[in-house]
């Protein structure tokens, strides 16, 4: 038999618990990604462990199965031994969060897409565009949103800077990023798993480029900045 809907006050309480839980994990997951991009694996793993060990919330009973998947993927991320492996697992964790959002009806609410930064032939301008695109891909993963996902891929699939504008170490990363974004937007299927795989590989390229830059900038002091 169908389970009767609880009264309005109970539904409100349940939805507020779900939203609080969602935003708490959302902040942690975003922090994990940014730490990994900077090569800080141990710090990121501690945050992932916090998600994996979070107690069950009373108001989430209807979505315990999805919450278990989220915790399991967070635990897998906490066991990663390399930044690259952790980034791929982080993308899969984000996809698990999205599935829970869909089931619970507590979808993230994102603002209207901000304007794309202008495309100028400088490293700083290109990094602003890449950051904008990464934020859009994140929204496409966690919120299951089509428009930001496509917008982010379109920006990343644009031609990388000419080699003369880049250090030789950065050139392969720029080309790989363009290739991966173009493959993702041309893919015939576009499931949550497809997006997680594409996003994980894009993050690996981003982290590789950032690590090279930090290492070459000013030695160990720059890498810790």
C-alpha cells in the first residue's frame, strides 16, 4: 500500500533537514575539490572521511539508500592514494549526491548563469574563463542541470592559447583539456555516470597543470600558498 503523505508541518521539517544536510555536504565536497586541485591530498581525505562518517539524520529516512551510497563513495575517496585517483572518485561522489537530490526533491538552486569572462590572449584571462567553466560543470554534475553543463564544456572546448603565450609545460594540459571537453559535449549519451567520468578526467588535467605551475613558480613556498 502507498505510504500516506505526512501533514504539512512534518513535510516542512523533513525537507528542511534534507536541505540542511545537502548544503553541509555541498560545502565539504566543494572544499575537497579545491584542495585536490592544489595537490593537498591529505587535507581533502580528511574532509571526505567526515562525510563518510556522518551519522544518519532522522529526517532522511526515506533516502537512506542514497545517503549510504554517498557515504560509501566518500569513504572510497578517503582511501585514495593519489590526487588523480581522488579527483576521479570525487566526481563520482558528486554524481551520487546528485542522485540523492533528485530522489529527495531537494535540488540545489543556482543563480542565473553569470556572463562568460571575455576571451583575451593572456593566461590570466584564460584562467578566469576556465574557473567560470569549472563552476558551470559543477552545477551540471551536482544539480543535474543541462544548461550550465553545456556552457562549461563549450568554453573549455575552445582553442587553447598559442604555445608562445604559455610555458612549454602547460601546452599539453591545454590541449588535453580542450580534447576532453569536446569529447564530452559530442557524447551521444549523457547520464550522470557519463558526466562524472568526464568531469573527473577534466579535473585531473586541471590539477596537473596547477601542480606544474605551483612547483615552478617559486619552489616549495609557492606550492604551500
